[in-house]
C-alpha cells in the first residue's frame, strides 16, 4: 500500500494485515475461509475469545510489532485484548482543530476523497460500493450527488475511537448487516463474489457543512461498531463511538457546495496514494469560507 503523510513524505508498506486481506478476498481458498470466518458461530467465538483474560497474551507482542507509543494512552489494566483494542488516548495526543470552518477527520487512518456522482465506485475493505449500494437508500444517494466522499481506512496501529467532524444535531443510527455470497468457488476465473460489510450510519445536520452522513464500516461478522448516541445535539471533536476488534473504516458523505477538501488529500488520491491523518486534524474547509 502507498501512503503519504501531511508533509508529503512517501511510504510503501505492505503489512501482514494487507497481505492477509488481499488473499482473503482474491483467492479461492481465501473466499472459502472468509465464508467460514464470517458465519455467526465463528464470529461469536472470535468475539468471545477477544473479550476473555486469555486474549491478553496478544497485547505485548502487538504493541512491539506495531511500534505503538503507549505513553500516548491512558494507563490502565487491560482485562482482555478487546479492552486494549478500545483503549482511550490522552487528549493531548489528539488535539482537535476547533476552527469553526474546518472539517476535521473523525478518526486516525489513511484518507482518500472522491467527488460523488452516480458513477462513483469506492473500494472499502476490498469490496466495491456505489454510494447507493453503500447506503441502500436511493433518495439519500441522489441528494448527495455533486458532493464529496471521504474514505478513512483504519489499520491495526490506529486509535480505534472516533469523533464528530462538526457540531450539529445527530439523528438515529441505521445498522446494515454484512452479507457474503460466493458462486462456483472451484475455479477462480469463474468465481463471482457479492459481499457487503456490516455498517452503521447516521445523518448529522451540521453547523457548517450541511447534512453530513457519517458511516462506520466493520468487517463481515467480526468488526463490531459501538456508537454512543442518537437523536441529540453533538459537539465537534466529542467521541461518537469506537470499533471493537475487527476491520474498520469511516466514510464521510458531504453534500454539494459544502466543503473544499484539502489539496494534499485531493492530489494524493488522484495519484493513487492514501493520506495519513489523525483524529481531530483538518481535512477540508467550509466552501462558504474558502481557504484561509
């Protein structure tokens, strides 16, 4: 995978997670394994194990392998690997850009951004989605045409809690379960796959960017999404929820004439790079304000 940081430095990293996921989705054996892994019994078993004291043996090795600076996180005794995975960071390690007209990243991750049209297809966790198939709502998808789609992909080394990109009123949370089907898995060249990850989204009437949709995407049957609130006023930078163990991505969908994405993220996306971002930092400006 190719990344750039906000200073323009380039990295080409193919992590064990990247390799595993690529094989999982692009090989016959991987798809068979994926079908097994995403079944309810296996999902429940993995979820149970990650919540037990036994799973803590994975923590030290994970910290060392991913070079995680634990000084950035609040000290506590971890009761399970999932307890560690959802650990809280010190506020000083993720300062929030509170400029009123700045759109902030709701999470750590690798960001790309795309103009929304009826032809847009984005790849999330090795699965291609149109905005309509992502939301499963025709009217919502049509209303977003001409706007912008941010995809922020979290990897295992990232902080797995996320916040609100602007203040406003949040409506209900809409959950869409993941599904996976294979056809003729015997011959790779004849294999067709239909898959959708589990995901949850909410509509937020924001103060500076209009009606924004924030979606959290988990893995099929494994990634667990925990959102804290619904139907209430929320504040920019306040915690919205967290991902438990499993894959995770956040998608921000903004309407036409609402935001101007940052130049570096636009350029990097066009050149095939993801941009490394941190929760709370700016990723765009309100269009009626423009760049300062």
